[in-house]
C-alpha cells in the first residue's frame, strides 16, 4: 500500500499477519481483526480496516474498527451502508484518518 508507506515513518511501521486457520471464526466474525490488533498491540478502536465485501465490513465493525469499503477491487460491490467510509480508489483516502481511527 503505497499511501500507507508514504504516510507512516519507516521507524513506526509494523506488520502482522493473521490467517483464518489461526482463529476460531472467519469473517463476518471479528476474530481476524481482533487478533491482528492484538498482535500489533493496538486497540481495535485505533485501527482502520479496508475491505471490499459485506462480510469483511461486518467483521471490521464487529471488531470496533473504522470500516472502509474499497470499491476499486475486483468485487466492486455497490456502496455498503454498513461501511463507515466508501472509496473507489486508494487515492481518495484521507490520510488524516491515520492520526486516529476513532477519536
């Protein structure tokens, strides 16, 4: 994700991966997102989840994260009313959201 790499100083970048095989329940349950936040040592409310499907948006919301629907993917669903924010391209992302997902 170029915009994230450009907005976050290299010293503060962190990474975590979570596979559905590592959690009890997959999407739309929040398990994947909650585990990722835990591994990053970041409260879920301070996270932004970028998703392209309804189950992914539901999982992010259930985890207490800001749920962003990115419609520029191969699925390109209509805007989902459950999403906190709907984007057609990464370039539309407001980088000020990186200062705190939920203030």
